C-alpha cells in the first residue's frame, strides 16, 4: 500500500518531480490553513476585547469554514 502524504496518496506512475510538486502543494495548503486559523483567533480575541458582535460573527464564520478544510 502506498504511503499517504497529507491527503495525497502518491501514484506510482507519477514522476518524482510530480510527486515533489504534490508535496509542495500539500505543504502550502497546510500553511495557508494554519495562517487562517491564526487570523481567526486574532479576530476572535479582538472581538472579545471590544465586545464587537460583528467581528465575533466573522470569526464564527471563519471557524465554521475552516472546519470543512
């Protein structure tokens, strides 16, 4: 059984360059998701400090969207 890299199972017909590109894409996706989680956390923290319902609603929507990734 092929080894799973993130959510990608390498296809043995792919070249090593293509597999490397797939790994780079998966790494970039993970980094982007982590950055979005940090932004959501910062927004939530700011909303709590200012007691801003609009910002808190935005943070809630971001959290819900990130659950699907």
